[in-house]
């Protein structure tokens, strides 16, 4: 009989979540979906223009990702679709190609989205999602705070009713203050009122849908007081129509440039995607699958490539808005999808009078939720290096860009980790009066080592980065003993792994101790470490009789050796 081979299919976590949907989630998901839709319609149109395509393409580019991510994504809250960074990178990649050879811009944008999808799916197959584990808690806290500042400064032009040409945080702030005399007063007043309304409604009525009420009231105020005629900018006419399936054409020239751009956009998009997803997962006590996010993002971009879109990632601002309204599942994205389709087909005039100042106020309100001051204080109390990583992430994100800033923070995090691995805690174990067992003699007053015996514990795996530090500190413990040392016992309870450099150093240590007449033994040996010692032949050198799996058996062997030595001395005297 032929054996049936099991085929592992891609996980569909979103579908499983929807099938177990709870009725209590419906109201917050609907409110979040409608509010996010009111926000993303003008936002995605702007991102379409930023990417170099028609504004309506920005709305088209939200449709496939919402459906695909709802099924494949591991985050119940993440809002995917067009966002500023990938839009800018798309324009930077395609613009020069169109200028040099007259290629079709929209076709290249779709092809680039398709390539980004392929790159992400290759990463999923190669299981590269583990790289997200380099993004520690301080990096997440700092990243979200940095993104919040970028979100806030990006709305200064909308709130003030002025044009700001700068594209950096400090440039936007500086230009805003340099143009204070040009601020449009009605726009500033409207934006300030909406922002104050959002904070007041949150404080007085925390369960009320503040952003949705702000959208409705701001739109009504424009209609009642003719604010658009007084110079208050509104969203304006929304184009009609839906995208259709089109297979993007592979360009015969500049292919290498597009591939390089696709890899860069995939790295940036995935970094933003997984950082935002993990940050909200940490806030709301659930987990995401970093590798699954590669698949979800990849297929979302593939969908956009086939439906006349452009590369996309996730939106921290839209996710923050949904979170502030208590979204519980990707049903909020499906609600937003329905609203976008209705607007594209029938309801375009409803949002035409929505003031952009109110849009900016909603973004600023959502951004303030991303800055967790208590977390910074917690990091400061726990370890200063953790606070330094968080602050470094903020500075890196603000001074460079999101990807470079996160890269700097990850580098500092790895350096901090290596520093702790290279110089870990260690201990010499001894007896404490009236306390059973063996303990770190530095932790207890009156603790003493057993004469002739040093039990040394090194609290880290042994590798090339710390093995010289280990050897120096191990020998120093022997030199610190007042009575001659007969046995040196290495407690390996924290040494779960060794590399070949560590093996060679252990061989050297064994030889040096043997030359001094000191027996080298190992205790608390785990099975994985035991197998490594056996493969390296270090086990044969030490002798299996000097490998112990518990401290008790190691101590008993040393004491038995004393009794055996005393018996030999008595017999020789006779």
C-alpha cells in the first residue's frame, strides 16, 4: 500500500477567528469600521497621488488587501492598505524609469506590487519571520512613540490650513512655526475644537465613538456654516469606479532595478507591518505570528498587483483609530471595505464636505494613544539600557527614517545582548549555616566554600564571545581559596550550549588544572550539553566518572574521595 503524504497548507487564522465571532464584538467593530473608512478614504486618495498614480487608485489599493489580510493575517486589529512610506518608495522607484523610457506608470506600479508580494512569500517559505524577534519591547515602545510624533507633525498643515513643503519631522515643525502669520484662523479653530472634543468625550464618556461623532459633527458644521466658502479645506469630490483584474506585464528592461526596489519596499513594509502588529498585540494581550504576517502581506501585495494597485503595508494611524474604538476583529476592516465600495458606487457626496482639519485632529488624537509614558518610566526603573534602546529608537526614527531608525535600535539591542552574554553573572557555591543546599557565597553572610572544593557556576552559554572571560574568572576563584583546591566542579545548569571555541578552552582549562593536581568535574549536565561534550571527545578527556547530573551526586563523589584517601593513608601507616 502506498503511504499518504501529509501536505501542510498555509494557515488561515483570520477565517478561524471570524468563524468563532462573538456578538459582543459587533458594535465596536462596526463603529471602528465606519470611522476608519471615513478616515482612510481621503487618506488613501492622498497616498495614491503620493505614489504617482491617480487618487482613485489609492482607494482601489485598499480593496484586495482588506479581504486577503482578513483571512490570512494573524492580527485581529491591524489595518492594511496604502501608507506613506511605501507610497513614497514606489514613486521614487518608478518615476525615473518612466522618465527615461516612457513606460506606463500604472502598469509598473502594479508590477512592483506583484514583485513585493513575491519577495514576501519567498520570505514566508524560508521562514524568515523569526527576524522579527530582534524587535524587543523597548524597540516597540520607542517605535510607536516615534511613529506617533511623525503622525502628529504630518497633520500640522491640515490643522493650520497652510502648505508645508518639508518632509522631515523637524523640518515640518520649523516650517509650521515660521508660517504662523499665514495660519488660516477658521481652519485652526475647527481643528482645535475637534481635537478638544475628542479628548473631552473620551474622558467623560469613554465608551462613546468619539472619532465617528467628530466626523459627523465636523461635516455638519461645514454644511451649516458654509465653512468651505470661508477657506476651510474639505475632501472634495471622490472619483467613482472599481478596479478590474489585470495581469501586470513584466518589463523587458530595468528589471533588475524593479527587483531591487521590490526587495527594499518588502523590507520596509514588513518591518512596519510586524512592528505595528506586535505593538498592538502587546497592548491588548494577544500574540501574532511573524512568519504568517509575511504570507499575509505578500498575498495582499499580489492581490494589488493583479487589481491595478501599488505596493502597500499597514497603517499605524488607522489601526490606532480602530483600537481607540475597541475593535476586536478584522470584521472592522470588512465594514470599512463595504463603506468604501458604497462610497465608490453611490455615496461619494456624503464625505465631500468632510473638513481636512477634522481629519488631522482625528489623526493627532489617535497618535497620542501610541505614546506610553508609563512604559518609559517602567523601562527606566527596570534597566537604564532598556530605556536607552527605546529613546534611541525614537531618535533614529525621527532623524533618519523608520527602517534606518529601527535598524539602529536593533543593532544597539544586539550589542547590549552580546555585552550581557560576554560578561554574565557567575557564582561560587558554598554552604550557609542553617540553610540546606548550596548557595552563592556572595549572597549570604557567613557562607563558606567546602575546603578543597570549588563549585563554580557560569550563568550563560559558553561561546567565542565569553569563553576567555569564563576561563579567567574560573581560575580566579581557585586562586581566591585559602586552602589548596583538589576538585574544581563546573556547574553547567545555565550552560545550555557550547561552540567549538568553548570546547577548546575547556580542554585547555582541564590541562592547566591537571598540571596543578586539581580534578576537573562537571555537574548539572543537561542531555543536550552531554551529547555535545560526547561528540567533541571532551567527555573522554574528563572521564565519565567526573560527569554528574546533580549537585548532590557531585558533592557525594568529592566526599567519598576524601574517605577513600583517608583509608589509603591509614593502611599505609600500618
